[in-house]
């Protein structure tokens, strides 16, 4: 549905992840509505492992969403195109099914979770 670029917010002088609809200005109403719905859903969430939405808008007819930038590369690089170990998958699923807490998921440092207040 979208593509994400590393960009700079020149007004606030910070690096952001800029998500745009892949179809750009050719995107139909349904794709634009879905894009906005996704941005609204993410903006309502506050959790240390979910990026913050900074801005949603349109430039030259192309919808965009400016998100908190998290260094480390794409998930495709982390996963390496291979299925994950079933035990690791179960560990992650059990963490994400719990109610929000201040704890961190398996394999994450506490420094990552201390950046924001969770729910």
C-alpha cells in the first residue's frame, strides 16, 4: 500500500519516516481513506514499541504521513526473507496479546521502552 522514506522535517529540524501511498497522486478514494484511517489508528496509540505520528497531509496531490524515525533498517532485513522460529513467534505473540504494561518485549532493551510513557 505504501512506501517509506527517510526524510528531514526542515521546520523542526528532525529526521522522520515519511510514508506515502505507493500510487501517489493516482491513488483512488478508497486507498486514500484507508491510508488516513491507518494514520488515525496509529495516532491514537501510545506504546514504547509503536512509532508516533507527527503529521498527516498532502503534497502536490500525494497523501503523506510523517512518523517517528526508528533507525535499524527494514523488517525485511531483520527477517531475512525466512520464516521465524516457532518458539520466537510464540514468545512475541504472547507478549503482544497481554494488556499494555511498562515491560518490554523479549529481546528489547529497557532503554528503548523508556523513551515514552506507555498505556
